[in-house]
């Protein structure tokens, strides 16, 4: 759990080189043993959410990764960034849908046409790009991102065909 004032710091790959890929493997017998012992003591995370109809709700959740401490001999596996590409926001979706990546043997591979290996920073405004349907309606085609370094979009913006950024 990262305090809200440090979320942007946490996203910095220069400060934090390791990320949770949200992938856990466990022996079912070990899970049963921990449950039977009652030793699965997990902290509750309070997540305030705002629903589309204006209703504010509180979602109570636990971080399953925190359960690792309950298993004797549990280990973490360092999965290189090249093996996964999380898509949590439409900004991430834009990168994956672009010509920046291609699919090779089940893995997304950055285009050899890109002159530097870093991923562009893309920030799409939440008011018009938050939902996938809204996002898709704003692009005639996904722009060419091969040379893009940084893009911030705010406001009621649409993109035509054949755009290079």
C-alpha cells in the first residue's frame, strides 16, 4: 500500500525497479494448511471509490501479495519488465495498440525502429479517455508513436487518421 502523496514516486522506474505483476502461484495444500491454522492475518485496505452515478462507496480489500509472509519458504520471482506489459489505463492501452510494439511468440516486443528503449510517457485526460469506449471513439486510428517521448492530452480532443506523434 502506497500513500497517495507518494504514488507518482512509486511509479518511477529509476527509484523502484521491481513491480508486482499480480501473479501468485501457491500449493493448494499449503493454502489449506494456513487457512486451517487461522494464520492468514491480512490487513484490510480501505479504498474510497466514486461510482459513475455520483454515489460514493467504500471498497474493503486485502492485498493478496501480503499473504506471502504467512507461508514458510515463500519466495518472490523477479520477472523482467520485458516479459509483461501492464494495461491498467487507456494510456497503457494506447501504447500497446500502437506501432510501438509487435507480437512475437506471445510476447510484446518494442519496435526495432524506435531509437531508444524507453517507453513513452502518455497521460490521457480522465474526463474524456477514462473508459475504453470513450478512448476508442477519440481515435480514427492509433497514432504512430515510434518517435514519441511524452504526450499529455487534456480536454475534448480527437485524433484523425495517419497522425504521428
